[in-house]
């Protein structure tokens, strides 16, 4: 019993230290603002891979074309990934001087790929004219200040790679609130880890990197056979070449919004897809963090199971259950200390009332998604990926 208590205390102390480190790191990120007087000169290529996005791509393009960034300084390249719906027709209705549509089908010979998205982005980059590549997803909407924020940050700070903020919107169910809370946490860790160069982390819905840097590291070569990772795996390649030029843009004016999954199955498929690249990281810094977080959650679950069995056998509440309850309470408080300033940045403070309720579900989801990400397969965009 003493051994169980000792292991629990060890996990709790190390995990709490990690989360408090993330909190302090997030708070130390300089906030970035742009003024109306900014004069920019950076040519930007916005790349959007799209597969069966007829419901979303129109809103995405509308918000991009409403940028307060000069139209002659940015182009939008949409890459259709074998869509079977009206995605192409919707994009064609938006075709103006600085919007282009590329069909991925014209650049593949029919041989199945394991990463269609990386192929789509690579093809678009080869045909782009921008100094700075900016990627987002077809189901995203962006503020009018998006490109100007990125360009101004690039011109003032000269990063080779920019990780920028992403948030969910329209959280109208517990499932979507749960996803938003989880995503806020991930965004906070992203900003904190990038700012302190603790490990690589980013989200492909809002990224920017120099075309020159992309070419210098060989683009997706070496990681093009991995289904996911068009964001974090590329980030680490560029980090290896430019370790001092990887930055996080903490600006409300650059927040890209996207929608949470509508169904539990869609949510798990998305998170399993994210987890599936964990074993592919050359960046071992994040690998050790993921191992700690995963096994801490596994330990809480196993300790709870042992406590329930002991309670059933002795017909009395096992002390282990009190230990588990204490761990979960402390874990929740520590995570709230970290999450609150991040939620405030995204104007999501009201969602934090749900945080304690979501905690037990989050422990279970972490265990399941982590396991299936390593040993299972998932469905994404009507494709089964192993």
C-alpha cells in the first residue's frame, strides 16, 4: 500500500510541476497587437486542402477574402482532394484574381497515399508565389486581421515558423464543450512549449512558415509516409535548422476558429489521428511529456479500479478511493490554474464551470485515444488509415 501511495505522490508532483511550468510559460509570452497604421510588404500564399467540404469552404473563403490585407499581397490556393460532393463548384464560384483551385487528382497516378494532405500542401507550395506560406483548414473561419497579424509579426520578429492560435466556436452541447476545453488546454501547451522551446507543438489550422525554410529542410521528405503530422512533424524539421526562429503568435487578432466534431465517433477519430503521430516524433522532448501524461491518467484509472475491487471484497470503502479522489481534485485545481489565463485569452472563461465535470471523462478519453492512436486505426475523410 505504501508503494501505491508513493507512486501516486510521485506522479502527482511531477505532473503538477509540468502544468505549473506551462502556466508560467504561457503568461510570459509577449502579447502582440497590430495597429491600423501597419504597412506590410510580405507576399503570402494561403493554402487550403479540402475534401468534401461543400458545407464549409464557402464560409472559409468568404472570411479570407474579407481580409484587411492588400489583395495584391496574398493568394489563396485551394487543393481539392478527390471530393465527391460540390466542393469544387463552391470554390469555382469564388474564383477571383488571387484565388486558385488545384485538383490533387491531376498530380497522382491513382496509387493510394498515406498522407493526401501533405501531398496537397506540397503541390500547392510548388505552385505558390508567396514568401510566407500560411495554412488553414476548409472548415475554419478567420478574422479580418488574420493575415495582417501574421505578416506584421513576421516582419518584426523574423521567425521561420509561426504557430498561431486556434479555437472552437458554437459549443452548443456537452460534447462540444468538452472538446473546446480540451482544445483550450492544448493551445495553452502549444504557446507555452513553443515560447520556451520546451518541445514542438502546433495546429495546421493556423500555421505560417517561410517558403525558403520549407525548401531548405526538404519539405515533407522523410515524413510524407506518415498519415498525420503536416504541422508538428514539419515544425520539428524546421526547428532543427532554425531553433531560435520558431515562435508562437499570441494575438487575439490572429485567432482562427473551427468547429468541434458533431459526434462522439468523429471526435475520437480526430483525436486518435492526432495521437497516431506521437510515436513518429523525432522530437523526444514531447515524447516524454506524452508518456508522463498518459501513464499518469492510466495510473489514476488503475488505482480507482483497485480501490473499487478492494471496497467490494471488504465491504468497506477502500482508502485508495479517497486517494484517487484527492488526486483528481488536486489535478483539476492545478489544470484550472493553467487553463484560466488561456481561456481568458480565447474569451472562453464561462466554459470553465464545466471543467470539473469533464475531468473524469477526460481521463478516460486520454487513455482510450492514446491507446488506439498507437495500436489502432481510424476513419478520416471517408478513408481508413492504419
